[in-house]
């Protein structure tokens, strides 16, 4: 898509392409913090059951004040996981990442014994963020979840090869509720452990293997994860990486569950924006 839209511009309305492809991007650098990061890829295809596909409103809106996000105790378990093994997809597997030195001054984040970051919504995720396409996202819900809800069996097994009890899940939407972005922040005892788990996931997991977290009931997009389980094919993009003792995973999907490869760059920008705003200690 040519150029960047103005702040008031929203992600594009639903297109008509019928082929979905998730691509792998190379390792990129986090500003001020070197971390191994990959765009995740997967051909996310399910059985051809009917799915809700109403296009969201296209009316332009002015930026609204951030809504008060749902508390951790009431964050819903309405996530969705699409297993690569179950669907027989042909998604590309991410290569083994290269190691990177921790950023200067952040050594206290390398071990749980020295990391003082509160494991709370306020301590880990941003209330709002603006991605590289100048789209602003607002937090709709966040809270702790058990590690067996991080993804499908492949992801669960890898994530739990080291001590993992709970992670922080979060969900944002843009101002017109067209894109849903979710994040999972998983703490480990130390940075070496987080890096090893990341490398294992990079060799075995795909975007569709991770859970997508949707807004709480009563908010736009709350039913998207349930519908996602019935959709025959959906364009979905994600990003993951290790940052000190944390594993970070972000995924983005259109709320109307469109299947349009031409518009995935908006999802990539959203997933990257969420990733950059779930860096503990930043």
C-alpha cells in the first residue's frame, strides 16, 4: 500500500483475495534493546464451515480517550488457537535465531532474582500505542493466564520445558475496531532460559499455533475468537522474540476475519507495535 495514512485513517476495508500466506521475516533489532525477533508465518486453514464476516464500519472517527481495560481477574478465556498439525497447513518454519547481547543497563532484567518489574498489567503492557502505519490501538483487557493456555500442544510442550506457571495476556483494538492485536508475556528464571525456549519455538511453531486473545464480552471484537475457530481461512500475522528473561508473542487479525493477503502489512505493523510496547522495564 503506497505511503502511510494520516492518523485518522483506518486499516483498509475487506478485500476479495482468497489466498492467505504468512511469511517469515528476518531478525530485527529492538530500539535500544537487542533481541532475537521473527515474524511468524502460517497457512491458517480450517474446515469450510460458515463464519461471521460482516465488514466493520468505515466511518472516520476522532481519537477517543483510552478506555479503562478489564482487570486481570475478569479477563476472559476467549482465546483461539489454530494448530498447524491439525489443519495440515504448509506454513514456513522460522529459522534458528542468532543470539544477541542484552542492552546496556538492563542486566537486572536477566534474572528473576534481580528483576523488579511488577508482573501486572501496568508493569508489562501499554494502555495505548501507535504502530508504524500511524494507527493507534487501545488496551481492552489484560490479565494473568496459566501457561497451558499459551497455544496448541506443540507450543505448550516447548514453553513448559522450563519453569512456566503464568503469563500476561493482553488485547488491543484500533479506534474503529477493525484489527485485534493480542500479546503474551512469558517470564522465565533467566535470559538464557528465555532464549533457549525462543529458539525451540522458532524451529517448530507457526503463527496459528499461538493463542489469539480477544476483547472481553460486551466490547467490539469479543466474539471474533469464537468465530475464528469456524473460519475456513483467515489472514493472521504475528511476531515473537526473547527479551532478557521474557518471551514475547504478539498476533494480529482483522475483526471481520478477512482472508486477504494484500492487507497483511497492516497486521504486521500492529503486531510489531504491540511487541515494542510489551517490553518489560521499558
